[in-house]
C-alpha cells in the first residue's frame, strides 16, 4: 500500500506539472516574437516556413527557452497563466537571457566569468530571485557617473528594475554599464508602463526593435554606447511623452526618422543625440551630433540665441 500511495503521488505531481506547463504555454506563446536579425540559436525558427512559438519556448538553447524554463521550473513565485504580472516577469527574464545573462542558480549553466565571455550574472542586479520583479535591483558600482541624464535622481545609484508604480508595474529599467551582450527583444513592448529605458554603455547589437514604438508612456530612452546597427525604425509618432533620446555612439546609418523629428518640432522631445557629425546619420532635428567615437557637439541650430 505505501508503494501504491507513493506512485499515485508521483503521478499526481507529474500531472500537476504538465497542467502548469500547458497553462503557462497557452498564456506566453501568443506574445513570442523572433529577433529581427539572424542569430545562430534562432536559425531553425527564422528559416522555418511556419514558426511555432511553442517549439521555441521549449528550446533551452535559446533565450526564450531559458526564460520559459525559469518561469516553469525554477521560479519560486510559481505564477499561473492568468497572473497579471506573468508577462512582465517573463519579459524581464527574457531580457536577462537575451543580453547574455547567466543564472548562477541554474545547475545546467556552465559558469565562467561574465567579463571573460561578455554578459552578466543574475546576482549583479538581483535578477531571477524569488522576490517580486520590482525588487530585481541592486546598487550600482558606476553611480558616480550617473545623474546628469537620469529622469529619476533618487534611483541614480541603482541598476535593474529601479522603479515600479503602485500596481507593481515596471516604469523604470536601468541596465547601463553592465557588460551586456546580445540583443533587445521585441517583447519589450509588453512592459507597457515603461517610462524610462536605460541601456547605455554595453555591447548590445543588431537593429533596434520596432516594438519600442508601442511603449506609449516612454519619456527617456538611452541606447548610446552600444553596437546597434541598421536604420533607426520610424515608429515613434505615438510616443508623445518622449523627452530625451540618446542614440549616439552606435553603428546606425541612414536618416533620422521623421517621427522623432516631428516630436522635436511638435512634441516635448528636448534632447535628441545621434552620430550625425557627418556620416553615417543624417539628422536636421538633432540637438547634439556625435562622431561615433568620443566627440559630441551641439547643433548650431539648437544653440541659444539661434532663430
């Protein structure tokens, strides 16, 4: 009888885990998007005639699969598919893995120094803990460099999720100076209450996701000092709260999007920095033009006393 009871408990446990896996999969699969740029770990999905999000979420060789595996198997909060914070927690976990993150508590990870391989470790900003994701934050070692550009001076000395609203929704995400590698996922748009996104001074690459245009509450965007490339997407028309945008010291090319120039002329956008000091960016509405390396100059048309 004890053996039969034990067997029943095991069967029940397996059934519960399978039910929870299906529950989470049904909730998260519809929000999954492939990276815009070709990446080796996504090749089979990017080249497939029919993309199946469920297959990607079960593939732990990808950041999406690692994020789903954490939420399903290692996350102490054990969220259900209908939890109002599930998308937020999954997207933050996905951002961690998409930017070279290593979970120190994952027995499947092969741990090497993050500075040797690029990327970051979960402990560096207290990510992937059992706490609510609004507490995935840590004091910054670079705090003396910050404060000039931040919109929230009281959080200048922290990195991670530096501010949430009363509903425990993320409104400020600061991941500057963390040796990040990889890409910014399209799923960033599901952090719909985000007001400030600071990714400056890392090694992020590829195109900027067009999903940034869905962040209607965004006021501050700092992507400077990375390796982002391609044209800047023309998706900012609806971001009427946008006050500061820093795109300089990257590898962008082409013309500054008309949507950003419109916000400079008709909106509240006060600062717009890019590598428009000659090639490769053409920008007539930028406040400051940089040379892709180290030097920046205020545009003559933006200087005090100009018509």
